[in-house]
């Protein structure tokens, strides 16, 4: 009802206030104080309605049945007194604005009232109509903002809680102040245990100085955020000591209490594994596990660049299994494949870690020997030829007993790279021509290229049979 009329006690459901009106509930047991409030609000009769309750119990019952925009609340009621009155009513209607009416004019007490859920307070006897109306409107506006902020925070917390990526926040001293569920799962810490502790707990010790320097630079820079695509990979550390590669996005926020840093962290272990596997597949021969043609050529060009810059010797070998077609035709392609795998095993065992071997295709292989002059490369080729001639190749899968074995021979061409070579292709070409010369001389031998730096010569062969 209009506040221009005498205020009646609330007993039943009130009619819904018209749109644009402010529905006020006055909780006041003193009739004289109630009349003063009514009189103060009379100029606003067309913009507001008021109902009155004389006790906290009566107010709570009325609020259960009726809509209300704001409550004018006396602290001294028959069934409640002081701050307890605010606390109890706020607990019943947390979204309802409260303006406290008190006869106690004290700033500290006023701040305590606000801390317990009220939006404003008025001192009885010191309040006129305009001030009361402003307090009512201010309380409603402030409550709306508080509710919007609360809902925004709840939505944000919901998003943070549901996020698949780990999200954490630190203060300017890099102590953790927020740790979402994904962060708990990723790092193995409960939020309750990690909050307030230093961020360095989540970083391997050897990376901590660099990380602190990076954060210090970020804090003073003009950059407000660094997203994952622009941020270098870092290493994370779990509670049980496991390290993992991580991508991190970081943002900073200037707050009244100082800088806040928020990081979004993603474990990229699986992605790294997949990338590594893709790189392996792109650079590795699937049968032998050696470098494929593309990769051995890349590695060879790297050694050529070193030769041109430092003048260090580099030699190349071209190697081919003799009569490989006969092995396939006689024993089948599966045995031919095992011969290729056996060759790869023997070569790996004989070569240095710094040497490079790759399968160019079929039964043809290339070997790059850094820091190796021609004479030494020839010795390596002879050793490989001898070891391969002595290597057994199983005729049955898994080397089953009684399946028998065969032995293979190889022909090898040797060449030395020169700094006048435009690319590794020229040196490999010379080694390839020497290889075919070895074939024409009867196979199972090493021939050194006569293209550079001296005359060709062939080593003696070791007689072997295709099968034994």
C-alpha cells in the first residue's frame, strides 16, 4: 500500500507492487519511530509502498509470502537485538538489501553492521526524507552490484573449476592464492595444502632462477599477457617429483594489494610424444630403424657445412648387399627383410655415435663419417665388409632352431668430401661410382673413388656363399 497512508501490521499476502515502485518492509516495534519513518517517506508516496512488521519473526514470515525491494531494519526488536538481527535476517534473505535503523551513532559500529550483511545504516533522529530515500535507493543499487559481482565470481569459479587446463594465481611474492581442480590433478597437490606456498614448488630446481628472472621482467614490462603460442615451453614438477613439459599462458593484474599473476598451464607430454613419433616416422626407415633418405641427406649437408667452415675431413660410404635379388627370389622377401635388419644391426655396432647411416632405398645404404680422412674411412669400410660377411641371417622368424641361416656379402664405395663440392651429392656420386666398380670387379670388396683425392684401389674379397 502507499506510504502516504498509515502503516498497517503485516498479516496476509500483500498485493504485488506496481512496476517502478519500491516495495519497502519496515521492521520496527516502536509505533512512534514507525510514524517518523512513514512521515519522512510521504513525499515519495507515488514511488514506493511500505509494509510494517513489529518483530523479526513477523518480518521473516512476511518475506516468505511477499516480494520486497528493501528492508528498513531496527536492531532492537522483541525477539532479536543488535548485530544478531542483521545476521539472522541476512541469512534468511541474502539477496535482499538491508538498511539498518539505529540510535547508536558510531562509525566502527556502522562498519561492523556493513560487514554483517547490511548495505547502509541510518541514525534515528538524524534522518530526513531525502536522506532516507537516498539510503533506500543506494542500498538497492549497492545490493544489485554485489549480486552481479557474486554471480560473476560464481560463474568465474565455475569456469575455473571445470577448466581442463590447470589454472593458478599468485600474489606479487609468487605465493599461490588460487589452485583449481585441474591443477590439483596435474601437480598432485590438494588446493588446501598448496595455497599460500611458493610457486617454486611446482618448478624443477634447476629452472627456478630463470623463471624468477622471467617473472620479474614480465612484471615490469608493458605486456599484460603472454599466450601459449608466444610462450616458450617450461618444465613442471609434480608432488611426487615427476617432471613434465608444459605450455604456460600468463597474465598480470594490478590490484589494491599489489600485482596478481594468473597462469594457465597445460601438460604437453602426450603432444610431445606424438610429435616425437611423427618426427621419427618422417626421418626413419620403418624396416631397419635407420635414417631414411631424406634424413641422411640432411645430416650429410650439416657435416659438409662443418667441413667448409673448419676444414675437418668428412668421408662417405655407399654400401650395397650383393645379389640381394637372389636372396629374395630364393628365400622370400621376409628373409630379404631380415638381411636388411641384420645389416643395420651390424653397422650400428661398428660405427661411432657421431657417424650417420641411412637407407637410401632397397638394399642400398649411405654412411657419413665426420672427422674421418680417406684412409681411415677405407679401414672402416673394410671392417664393415668383414663383419657383415660373418653375420648370420636367420631363415625363420625369430631365429627358430632348425631353420638355418644364410650369410650375405656387401660391396662398398668410399669417397672423401672436398670443400669444393657444391653439395653432398657430388661426394655420394663418387662413392656410388666406386660401389658399382666394386660390383663389376666381382662384389664383396671395397673400392675407393678415383675422383678425389687420389687413384682408386680395390681391396681383396673374402669368399663367402649366399647360403650356408
